């Protein structure tokens, strides 16, 4: 019956890890990263759940006659913020899974 005990222990560990992942996801919603483009013309804040929290546009750097440039800066800043959020989530996930040697690509 040793196999049954091992299975119970494995299920217990899986449940514990699932709870830890849920907790991590909630924590990541509270952590933020920031990115800017155009020398500070556009600043974007995203959280670890890869949600945009805010976009700030510094009107001192913006030419109202060049809306396409503003749009490009927004896209660049948003993409960089989301990349940083992804990296942060991956680092936090590695802390959780690293101790047991599990690699879960694409988890976050």
C-alpha cells in the first residue's frame, strides 16, 4: 500500500501548490512596473497580472500636430510595460516552483 500513501502525499502537495499559485496571482495584481517612451513623453504602469493601470502623457513633449508619433509612443510604452510585467511574473513563479524543480512555461 506504499503507492497509495505516495499518491496521497502527491495530491496534498499539488493542492498546496495550487493554493500558492492563487496567492501569487493575487500578489502580482498588487505589484507594478513602469515604462516610458519618448524620453518621458509617455509613461505606462502595469501590474503583474499584465493589466495597464495608468497611462500618463506629458504634454510638454507632445506635438499636437503629430498624433501618429504620440500613438507610436503609447504603443511602445505599453508593450514595454507588459514585457516587464511578464518578466516579473516569471521571476515570482520561479521562486515558487524553483524549489521543487518544476518549470511551468506560459503560466502567467
